[in-house]
């Protein structure tokens, strides 16, 4: 199907063949997160997790989109504890009780599959950590349930904001979801806060991510000297989940659902799944 630009927003609409491309890319991205799950253990470095993800992606005929994107040096983003997003994998070793987000984007046959998931490392997980992770996941799913033709981006953001703030958490304003498809980032920008009825009206064939970042403390973030790593200013814990979706005739399709059935941690052991 020929892509159509929508007025000044330049939001592409996609047809059935494009949906099929996104299904394949989204599934591989989700399979990558399923694959890495048993490796998230105390003592492993974030760099080792990154290398494992990259090998899995390449072994399945795809390439990691973040690697080299605007100079980004790694295949994934791995954000631990008070890192909000864009954590650069390296020599940091995970410790018992850490909470981390692993964010992968694959390019498979020119289509981008973009998703992230939270992981809880070890066995000594604070109750407040679990609560933040649970609320963040539910925030994502509440936002996704608002997606249908005729709804607005403001409907999505408002639903996420109200739910997160009702649990006395804060929504990060500095980063947002985005359109994607054959391009990694394109319109629309999907804010995770807002007012009902405001913003872009959704139409069948739109593709975008929803990826709320929720902080246990204040919403304020800062970028470290590497130019990428975003952290909470008050060093409070942060959590994030992300799905890639397509707007359908009467709702939406989530392209990045876990084939193993993983939604939020704790995830079942491999032989329990």
C-alpha cells in the first residue's frame, strides 16, 4: 500500500502488508527479551547482556537498530535502578535487588520492532520496587486500551498519567513514544501525560510505540556526560515498559507481545513457561 501523509503531522498510514512486516519484527524483538530473561542474574554485566542480545538478533537475520544510531555505541539500552532510559551497557555488574529495563529494537526486512521490559535481579526485591514495576506495566496497558480510531493521543497520555499519579508516582515528561515502521523514529510523538480529547486523532494504519517511564520520586531527569544516559535527579527508582502497536479498524494490535507469555516480572523459569 502506498503510504499517506496526514496534513502537517506527516503521520504515515499503513496497509495489511505493512502490518505483516511489523508483526515479524515485533515478534523477534519480543523473542529477544524472552531469550535474555534467564541471564539476568546477580554478577552478570550489562555489557554481557548486550552482547547476548546482539548475537541473538543477528542469528535471526536482523540487525540491532540502536547500534550506531546518532552515535549510540551499543546494540541495546539497559537502564538499571535510577536510570530512566538510554543506559549504555558496560562493565556494571548486576546485584541482588536491582531493577532494570532492557530495551531492544530490531530491524528485520526493513521493519523496526521496538520493545522494552523490566527485570528484577535476584531474590531480595524491595516491596516498593515491585509496586513501581507493577504500576508501570499497568500504566502501559491502560494506555494501550485507549487506542482506537477516533481516540486522541491525549486520551492515551491522560489515562497513563491518572493511573500512575493515583499511586503517588510521577510520569517522566522528557521522553515519549514515537511513530515507527521502516523508520526508527518518526511522527507522532506519544506523550505519557495529557488531556482527554486533545492531540492527534488516531486513524487506522498508524504505527507507534507507547513506553511510559514512571518514577518513584519526582519526574525530573538529567542527562549524564555521555550524552545518552538519563537518570532521575533525586536518584529515585524508575521503571519503563514499551510495546509497538498498530491502530486497527476497531482498536489496536500489539506487535511486541511475548511469545513466551511474559508480561511483567517475576517471569517463570524456562522449564515452567
